[in-house]
């Protein structure tokens, strides 16, 4: 087989792989005809099945969904719990199956670097061994495989910090409702209502707390147990501590109010310390940048004189 034929076959395989990858990552939207048929069915009174609101990672093609389900079953069979990743995904509102499918597809896309590098080396006429592009493709695939973990961990850390801020405000609202003579369950529900969880543009953290408290009535558990379960699900220690505190002193309104007030003050002091620490880190980075700029300017000024002295 000639070099030209090998190059054409490698290019065709690469193009086909990229096409399948794009189709898997970006599934086509429903066409205009299917949407019009759905509107006509709804107008004629035909019961159109309605799915629950899909999460961002659940709006995927059948290939990606099937791949994610198989990988999730593999994780379950091997006993790989991935608690940290599951907590981060639950906080971000993404599915674990979609996360696994994304990791696998990105790794496969990294392997596409092998025929690309091999074809480029063949076109350039460099007689290198195929192990060089193979190891390069494996390295790229490994990096691509762990990219979703890094992004998910970074986004979850930011949202968890915002959630802690909302928990502090929620504790203050509960304390004010307890001071008004309400019981602990009523104070919790009134706090999320006052916090804007019933509005259309409500804060997402308040919405999660309201949903947890609303599900507690359906399941038949106490509101503080529901808060503890939510804290375990999204890995927020403040909710777990709040659940334990409410479970201990739920019958004494004065103790509950004092405990919640103290916890809210502690959360505010912690947030203030974190903000001050971030400000200090940014100040240090700016100082280092200024020092490097000054050093470069000094080198720029002294370089002609130094070269003249060395030349003489």
C-alpha cells in the first residue's frame, strides 16, 4: 500500500471519528416538523407525554446516554462509589451517567491524535517510529479523561461557597421567624419563602433547600433530617451541622434561636476570613508582578551599558 493511500485512509478515519464525536457531544435539536406535530397534538387534545425537566447533561443523544449507563453499571459492579464526584455533580445538577460518558468520549477524542500525528509525520517525510505519536495520543487521552473532573471540582467549589453564604442568611431568617413565635418546621418553611425561593428568579440554593423541606412532608421525615440528607448529598458540612443541632434542641425554641444565631455569626466570620485571605493572595500576586516588571525594566536600562563594557 502506497504512502498516499495510507494518508487518505488515515484522513478518512480521522474525519469519521471527529464527525461521530461532534454528533455525540452536540445532538441535533428537534426539527420544525416534529415541533409542529407536537403542537397540533396538544391543540387536538391528544395527551402528549411530558418528561421531567432535563438536566444540562441529560440532554444528550441515545449513544451518550447508553454509554453513560453502561459505565455507571461498571462502576457499581466494581464497587467504585466516587462519592466526591457524585456530590459535586448533585450540587451542579448534573447526572453521573452523563459525566462518565463525557470522560469516555473525551478520552476517545484524545486517541484521535494518533492518526493525526502519524499522518502529519508521514506527510513531512520524517522517518520516526509510530510509538512517538502513540504515546503522545495516550498522554492527550489521559489529560482529556481528567479534564471533566477538574472542571467539575472547580465549579462545585465555587457553588459550594455560594451555598454556604445562603445558609448563613437562611439561619438568620429562621432565627427571626422563631423570635416571632413560630415553631421550628413553620420557621424553616417561612424562611425559604421570605428568602425568595418561591419567586421565578429565586436563588438556586434557596430553591434546593425549599425542595428538600417540601419533600420531607411527602417522605414523612422531619425537616432537619431532610436538611441533613441534602447536606450529605451535596457535601455541605453546614447543613449537616444544622440538622444535628436542630435534632438536639428542636423542642426548645430559645435554645434553637440562640444556636442558629451563633452559627450564622460563625459563618459570617468564616466568609469574612476567606474574603480577606483571597484579597491578601491577590495583593501578593500583584506585588510579585510589579517586582518582575521593575526587574525587567532595570535589565532593559542596564543591558546597553553592560554590553558596551563587555565589548570594550
